[in-house]
C-alpha cells in the first residue's frame, strides 16, 4: 500500500481538554539536560571532540585529540551551573525533570544524589550525548539497552522517560519496543501529550521543545541576553495561559542545559520567568513523569480501526457505499497515498473526493444516475440503501401527503428529462420546504451548471455519511 507515515493531523481542530490537576490553565514543565561528561571526547572512546551547544563560536570537532576549551565549558555545567540551577529550582519549590545521559550521570555522583534528594525525576537522555542518526538499528538498540542498564545502576532505578535529542528515525520505535518507558519525548509536534501505536504497545509521547530552550544561546538565530530568553518564555506562557483560560489548557516545555543557562547572565532571564509565572493562579509545574501519569489516567489510549491501515477488501466494504452504489471510488482511493491524516471523516472525504473529481464525465454521470429519485418509486417500495432511507426520512420525505408525492413526482420527471440524471441534494442540510424550493430553482439551471451542482451535492452527502462513521 502507498502509505505516508507522518501524522499531519494530530488532534485536529478540537484537541482534548487536558484536565490538568486542580483545574490548572497550563502545565509548565522544566527540563534540565545533564550531558556533562557524556559528550563526544576521545576520553570516552569517541573519534573526535564535541562541537555542539557550547559558547565557542563556530566550534568544530577535533579529530583524534581533546578539545581543552570545549571540555572546560562542559565542566562548568557540572561544577557550577548545575548547583546554581539546583538552588534556583529548589528555592522556588519547582521539581524538574532531568534528561540524564547515563554515562554523564555515572561521572557525577554528587549531582545525582542532589537530584534524588530534591525529588526530581531522572529520565534517560541516552547512553552518550552523541548522534544516533547514522547508527545501524542493532547498534542503536544495544545503546538504548545499555543506557537503561547503566542508568538503573547509577540512580538505583530504571528510567521511566526517554529523550535522545540527537535521534534517528528509529529512536521512538526502538524505545517504545522496550516496554520500559511511561513516555518518550523525541518529538516536537504538539502542545499536548498523545498516544502512538507501536506494534501491540500504546506508547505515550510527551513532545519537547527546541525553541523555548536555552540551546538558542548557542545557535543562530538565537538569544544573546537573558532578557531575550525571558521575553520569549513570557510570550509563550501568555499565549498558552490565555488558551487555558478559554478552555483549552496546554503544556509548555522549557529546555535547559547546565553549561548554558547555568551562566549568571543567562540564568537571570530564567529567574525572571519563574518569578513571573508565580504571580498567576492555575499554573501547574510538574515533572514529566507526573504529566505522563496524569495523561494515562485521564486520557487512556483508545485504539480504533484506521482507514489508512485497512486492506483493500475491508476498505471497500466499509466505505464503498459512501458514494451511492459506486464502490470503485473507494477502491481507487485505497490506492492513493493515505496516512494518519486520512483516518478522520474530513481526511477520508478528501481522498474519496479526489477520486470522484479526477474521474471522467461519464464515470461521474454514473454516480449521479446511481442516486434514487427523492420520494420516488424506490422509496415507496422500500428499496433504498440504508443511508438513503435514513437521509430521506430525516427531511420527512418518507411521510408525504398525496399532493406532496404528486408534486415530487412531477418535479422529478421534469428534472430528469432536462438534465439526464436525478435531482440530488444533501437532504440533511434542509427541511422539506427548503428541498422543494431548491428543486424548483435548480430545474432552470443549464445542464453544465446543474451537473457541477449535483456533483457538489454528491460530495456533501458523502461528507455527512463519513461524519457518522469516523471521528
């Protein structure tokens, strides 16, 4: 099957109510990445030094040798930055989630003890702070397994959350397949958690952020001052808080690094933000694991049959009658590039309509002529499809007086004689009087105009039918 794996729909126009604890309008979640001691270094068996996320402008990897300046910047994060941030968050009584690189945690026992004493969550940030994109799948799987093992050995318990950051296209699937994690965060695609089906497992995904993130101090375009960071966080918070007050609470992630935001001038902006949100009611500042537990309890996974995953026989059986007596439309639609975006009524309607619009005039005429007359002989003989029977009944066309039956018969005969196909209208959009008015008006259209209008009505009927079948 020609299938597109990316999900461009998500929750669509109507995301769920997060129902954060105590009616919170927003969940502001702080992540502190602990990577110091897990970065690229020949001391760690790597081929070159680190070059990512430091204050060294234009840094490059030094093959086969140590980069003393780069190492010392990372060391600042462990020696000074971490403790400054520890004082800030414990003083504000805000628990954070640590994204801990397992090998870095193993080299920082005092920091790990402080994380645990503060009640912070220590999630896994992989075995080493290195790129996964070129790792063969078996190598990455082994690295994930070793990260879990070492993490549990160092912290006393296995991680419940995972974020690689420098991930591959396989990372989310491989971490989900372990069955280890309450959540995975290697996505940036939403403001709310969501469930992802990975084989038989329903894996919770809690999206992360690369923009409300102090990494922008080390990338271009980026932040230069702590005030810029504060202003961006404030603006993000204000927009999301307003959405929460309007009844659609969201989640705001804030990404931090010990060696970056731990510098005094940068941390001033973070402190201003923490002070700012303290002035609002209904602000929940949980750990990531707290969000995961809340979401699993409040919004558990619900599997349903997805059109994009059906084989052709099932797809045609399910949707072959959406366009009246025209299963060929569903058959051709099944061959399109379908994906998660087509697993909704709106998405699948678009796919079916594409086939209908691309069909020849004769094929579309066949769809029109497959429709029954309104309140005609087939209806009287109870030989309509179940959909047509229900639709006509919804407008009272199954209970006409003798005069009304005569009027419909006359209109039907006149219309078909002029246009060559039955009068078609989405009856669920109208009452009986509105249908009669449209009938009388459209008889006078020229054939081309009425053919186009009838096709639009066929598409509308299909849309209404699908909305009764899919979310």
